[in-house]
């Protein structure tokens, strides 16, 4: 479609010809939760999509629901809808559309993971053999990391429309 930005394509660190592909609909959806106003609370959810060889393809993100604990400087993903939606995608795609990671917002222009973020993420990735993405959406920039084999590496962070992320 003319004028559509298209998916975000990022090289997967340390993997040569492997890519992280994020559908434009996901980028737009997450950007819609940017904490632009002082009263905006953090938002978050899970990332869903496909693993093809070493490539990751993010096609869907869940969004905050009623039981999630949202504050200006914290987001706790407590609502069961995130797991329910992930299970539904898993079942409807013959177990191909998988859990690919987590996203949440920060009320800062150029976000970086907090100590709490790193501790909580580690609990998720340290016992998994598959790579997972961790995404923080700031008010103007985003930070995306990839955890694999108990290591978290930065995939990219920059201003939207200028850099690659
Ligand atoms: Zn955070």
C-alpha cells in the first residue's frame, strides 16, 4: 500500500543472515500507548509471532486489560487476557504462532531498561532455550533487546523514522 511504512526489519545480533521482522501494525499499536502526557500510565503486553529458522516475525501484540496494574512508572502484566490471547493464536495456527517476548512503555524520551525490568525479564528468559524479545517504547524512541542463552543483547534503539528501530 503506498505510503505505508512497512515492517520494521532489524538484523539479529551475532547471527549473520538472521532477521527480526516486526509488522507495521504492531509498531503502530505499541506507539499508540506512548506516554506523551503527564497523566499517562505505563502500558504493556506480550509479543506474538513466528520463529522461522533463526528469524523472528512479530505479527501481534496484546494490550493492557482491566487486571493489569498500571502506574506512571510501573506496569505489571496481571490480566489473564494476555495468556488467553497467546493460547488462542497458538491453537489457531496449529502451534506455530508463539510467544516471542514482552513490551511495555516508559515515560522517557529515550528508554533504557530499569533494574526491575532486567530482573523480571531474566526470570522469563533464563530457563528458555528459544530467543525472546524485550521492547520498551519511550515517548519518542524505543529500545529493543533480544535474550538468548541467558544473555540479553541490544538489538537497537533510536528515534523512530531516523534510525533503524
Ligand atoms: Zn520498564
